[in-house]
C-alpha cells in the first residue's frame, strides 16, 4: 500500500506542479503572449487560454477513461504524465509575442489544450488507482492522498516560482527566468514516468479482468447505464473545483489588482491557502471513514454557503496583507474539510468496469465548466458589477448544487467496491 500511495501521489503531484505553473504566472504571461494597452484585457486573454485547457478535459476523460478501463489504470497514468511534462517544457521554450507575433498566443493555447487532455485522465487515474487498492475501512483516507499530492504539487510550483523571483530578482524573472520552472517540468515529469512505469496494477482491476467483467465500451456503458451517478459526481465536485481554483489561481491576481497586495504577498497568501487545505483534507477523510461521506460533505457545503459572503465582504482595497491572507486562509480551511471524502465518493459511485470512464467524465466536465473558467468568470463578474464581493455569490451557487446532489446521494462507505 505504501508503494501504491507513493506512485499515485508523486506522479499526481508532479502533474499538478506542471499544470499549476501557468496559473501562478498568469499575470506575467499576459504581457508576454497577449499584449494589450489594457492590462485587464491581457489578463482576461491569459485566463481564456487557461480555461481552454479545461474545456478539452472531457475529451481527455473519454480517451483516458477508455484506456484505463480497457488496458489498466497504470497504463493510463504512465501516458498521462508524459503528455503533461513535455508540453509544460515547451511553454518555457516558447517565443513571445514580441518575437513571433500572433503565432505566440496560438501556440500557447495549443499547448494548454494538450495539457488539458492529459489532466483529463491524470487525476481520475490517480484517485481510481489508490482507492481501489486501499483497505475498505480506509478508502477515504487513502483517496485523500491524491488531493494532498495535488496541494503539494501546487505548493511546489509556488515555491519554485517564488524562489526564482527571490534568486534572480523581479526584473530578471519577468525578462527570462520565468521560463525555468516550466523547463524543469520535463525533468520532474520523467521522474513520475519512471515511478509509475514500475508500479503494479490495481488489484481490483486485475480481479475484474481475470473474471472477464471488463467492459469493451466503458464510455458508452457509463453514459447509458450510469447517467444519474455521473450527474451526482458532477454536482458534488462543483464545490471542489470552482472554490479551489478561486483559492489557488484567481486569488493571486485578485489580491494584486483588487486588494492592492504586492506580488510577493499575493503568492504568500496562495501558499497559505494550500497549507490550509493540506491540513484539513486528511482529517476530514478520516472522519468520513468513521461516520460516512454524506454527513461530512453536507455539513461543510452548508457552512461554506452560509459564511462565504460575510467572509468575502471583508475584502477591501488597500487593506493590510495580513487581513486579506486571514480571510483566504479561513475559506481554504472550510474548503479542505469538504474536499477530504471526495476522492472516495467519486470512486464508490461507479462499478469497476466503468469506474475510470464514469468518474473521469463527470469530474472533468465539472472542472471544465466551473474550475478552469473560475478566474475568467470571476474577473468578468467584478468588471461587470464593480463589486469585488460578487464572487461570493458564484461560490454559493456551486454549494447549493452540491447540496442538492448530496441530499439524494446513497452513502456507500461501508459497502465493498462493486
């Protein structure tokens, strides 16, 4: 089990490091690839390319779902990690708009599409692989390792970017050193490839394969026989994906542009957000192994829904960095408590024959519609309303949808995997 956890966590963490870099330097990429007299327009264009990577994730979910349900979880994860590492390195080598003109933003967007397809299978594969291999009484705790590695990957990206800024200085970082974290993604991606290539297949999948119960058309079967489970997974994940990208990605530029924080303080706040979720996720998962997934997630979705507007109403332009960081930290703590059982819930919704496909499609459609678009939609909402607190309403909409799905969800935490 230790080897399985390490293989799943390291590969997943490295993938999310690669994917997170873009969001962490979006404010700079806007000036390099989408030049505009209006910095907000450039930022929106950068977030548009970020969202484009999410919009193709359902395609990645279909491909990797078929691959994982047909040929095994390990095969899908090995392919996914390579498809993320190589495009990430290419961003670090990509000429800017000043060098090749309009081809620069086109190439950047194409790279984001490749990364989106890769991530469409990566996170789902990691969750499936770990939870299927876990002891029944610890499925949520084991599955939370994928979410923990997600946070670690984001933190690694933040630390590398922050380290480069500190070592080379702001001027050199904005000139050329911003490329280095992306180029490093190739090397760390190869580490993930080596680890996953040498790990064992999921025992649950191997058993299903030996019994001849593997589906030949898992995507079609998931859509035809399990649409209700896919809808539930989609709705329950809304309270993960939109608030997560709000905390991990959008709050960096939000803190700079709307609260007046420095780049260093905005990134420090983002690091604090990741640590807050990292602290809460395992404990919440452990609790759901004891009392069930449904009560933990319903309580936290309701708490977030009732408290997010009063909390965000304290955001003010020119407020102290400490106050802004504290508000974000509290929000991230609540989000981490909701996220803990999610990995196990997504796995337990589907039978082994279509598990990868069903979960990947539900999760990635939610991520595409509400996660990748979160920075773009939030910036647009603030621009359209002139109210920096309006993003709280968007969070509340996601909470209500998740609560509705959880109300009808049949908790399976005591049942064996089907």
